[in-house]
C-alpha cells in the first residue's frame, strides 16, 4: 500500500521515524509470508482465520484492539486497507458477489469500554483481533501497584477481555509483537497487507483496484455542480431544483441538485439566490445577476436557515 511508498515514508521520516528500519521489518515479513506451507506462513494463517470466522462472506465484523497507546490509529489504517481492498461488487470472473469485511476498533484498555459491553453480551456478529506488545523496556518499568507494572496491567486487561469473550463464545485472534519499533511496526503492516492479498485469493476478488473509491464519486458531484452553475449563469428565470435538473439533463439526480443549490445559496460569494416556498419542491433558485428591483431585495434569501425550518433532506 501507499504507506511503504513516498506518500507514507516522507511524513514518517519528517517525524524522525527510521524508515530504513521500517522497510527492513516489512521486507522480513514479506519473506515469511512467501512460504508455501500455510502453517509456516503468518499471513496465510490470518487470512484463513478471517475466512473461517466470516464464512468466506464477511458475515462477521473485524474489531481491532491494539493494547498500546502508540497504536491508537492502527485500527483506522487496517480499516482502510481491508475495506478498500476487499469491498467488491464483482469477483474476478465478473460474477456479482458483494464481498467485503467491515472493520472498526480503537486502542484497548481505555477506548474498548465504548463497545466491549456489546461485544460480550450483544449480537454475535464480530471477531476481535488483539494486538499485544511484550513491553521489553530498556529502563525501569513504571509500577502502578506493588509487583504490578503498567505493562502488566495492560496484559491483564487484554487477557481478561479475551477470556470474557471466550466464556461467552465470542471469537478472537491475538497477534503478538516482541516490542514496538519501526522494524516491528513495518512487519505488522506487511502482515496485514499480505493477509488481505491472500484472503482476496480465497474469495476470488481483485484486491488491487478500487472502482468505487470516493475520489471518483466526489468528481461526479463536482462536475454536476459546475453544470448547475453554468446553467444558472446563462440567464434563466428562477426555477425549482426539478426544473434545473431537467434543464441540464440530470433528472435522475434532482435530490443532489437540490442539495447543491442549498449549499451554493448559503455562500454569498456564489451569488445564488433562493426564493423560499412552502416546501423544498417549490423553492426557486437563480443567479443574482438575473434578479432586479423588488425581486432582488425582497424575495430572495442568500442565507437560508434550513435547520430552523425543521427539514429532513
């Protein structure tokens, strides 16, 4: 993924991360995950567990719980990696399959309290991946009570949560790192990357393209906005969103056209005016250049207060 390209490495280097060590860790994991025997291949084992726990259909969500503050954003990275790569409508044969895995999570011990109650006693539609760090410290460990260090407490919290889930028949996987260094982090990232690629093979989807990513979706709405503005600037009288959508040949997108018009009218610099009606269906929009006299000063509102009117759009 882009995290091992200049896009990810440059910001890391600017923050003082040893990117050579990070890449070396990723390369070491890459070698491990090329082993043909699944029992000796950590990424294959991980992918096979995802497949089994989700019945090869993503029937269960993946919950990421790293027990290390410095891994607080790991769940967001894995969410992007897994859902962008595996969320596909078609398989490689062109059949409609609607595959994917839903991922969420946060750091363990503290943030897990937001949802562990449901994980323990609510709907059984998930499996947890615990990320454990063995906390090998160069200096003295911080004791929070006699004979118990902060690392001991985090370990106890992880094991206690894992055991509680097990007692309720809830599935979990534990990934253990000896420490948290640029090298081990690179290995962890590479592990999940390779697991995603292998899981994609198991479900026969292409993990390496994203036909539904938001950049393409946003571009379509931006193009529509330009069409709306061009249409309004050409001298048309005030029209409803439906009439404007019809005028630009986008009748099937009338709802998006209306929302664009509301947003444009809320920005005085756009010079789009709205003539209020009893409902969104009767409101009329135009460019201020095409209003004169009373209509320009009395009938138009350039700062619509949609919330105060209680609309649900």
